[in-house]
C-alpha cells in the first residue's frame, strides 16, 4: 500500500476528531430529536464501525477509489452545509482537514490510474 493513501486516511481521521469538537452531529437532522448528549454519544460511537470498515478495507484497490471519491464529495457536502445554523467548521484549522483531503484524494486517484 502506498503512503499517500495512508496519509489521506489519516487526514480524514483527523477531520473526524475535529468533527467531535465542532459538534458535527448537530447537522444531521435524524440525530436532532435525540438531544445533544445522546446524539454526541451515537455520533462518536458510530466511528468505531466506520474506522474498522476503513482499516479492514485499506488495501483493497476498489475501496481506495471509493474512499477517494467519497472525500471529494464529502468536501462538497461541507460547502453545501456551510450556511446551516449548526455548522461550526468556520475556521481555518477545520477547513485544512476538510478541504486538504481533496488534493490528496485527487492525487491518489491520478497515481492509481497510472499503475
């Protein structure tokens, strides 16, 4: 496995750490009825199976392509939600993790297409 993809995954993990600080669960309408504490707990706990899925598939080429595409779409979703009243990623540090993954993912896709 190449180091670029590992960096891309680690970059996403750093974003997810920041997402807890930025209360990202407040953007998800289906968590709103649960209250802030329960939504936080579910959002955080959901990352266990998410990270297991990512780590278990990290060497699968098709997964790498899907993950790279996901990161690009994910950045687009952050642009879409930037005016949401509960959106708290309005700082440069958070934006590094969100949007910095796009050139990493794009470069990884390009490099994979050359092999």
